[in-house]
């Protein structure tokens, strides 16, 4: 095999890898929620191709559409593709932050139900604007529901109350 053939083969492999990367980027963008998708700045032809891909339900058609999306990305400038990657990362970071916030609220709720006054004191130290009496009532109800194996209505109310308080912060 000559050196020229080896260079061509490497380039062909590289092109396939790039196409796979671009197809994965297209799939990631297509999997975003409607709000996230609208928040990313996209060229019109690319946006339309993603919208079409979301409408498809057959395997072969979807695969062809994402190959087309990969081709559109390959034809874009490197700068435009970088903007798409950064836009996708920003949207996913917002998702991660929201998810982390919800996990934090769930941990507070679980602590407040399980640990009682100790957790309430810790919570009030972080959020002094919270209503101590209201929180204690919800804690008692949640504990009773837990002991009686009833649906956790009070625990849900604790979660909602914590959510309201922490949004103000």
C-alpha cells in the first residue's frame, strides 16, 4: 500500500468519525425539550431538519434524516458547529442545575420528616424567613402519615413549602 493510499484511507475514516460525531450532536439537539430547543440559535435549514427528525417514527427514515443532519453540520463552518456545541452545553447545564436543586429540596424534605427538630433547626438557620410553626405542623402530619402507612400528603406539602421559600433566596 502506498503512502498516498494510506493518507486517503485515514481521511475517509476521519470523515466517517466526524459524521458520527455530527449525527450524535444532531440527536442530542433533537432530544432537547421544546423550550431548550427554541433557546438554541440554529440556522433555519438545520432547525427544520431537526423538526422533521422529531416527527419521524420509522427506523430507516430516522437514520436517513440524521445522516442528512450530520451532512448539514459537516457543511457548516467550524465556528458555527462550536456555537452549537456550546449552546447544547448551556442547555444541559441548566438542566443539571435544576435537577441538582430538586435533589437538594428532596434531601431537605427527607431530613425534615426523618430527623424532626434537629433538621428544622438546620433548615431555619439557612432560611430564617420560614414559618417554624407551619413547618412543625407539616412535620408532625408527615410523621403520622409515615407511621400509619398513608399517602405522604404532608411530605409533599413540605416539599412545596421548601420550594417556595428557596425560590425567594
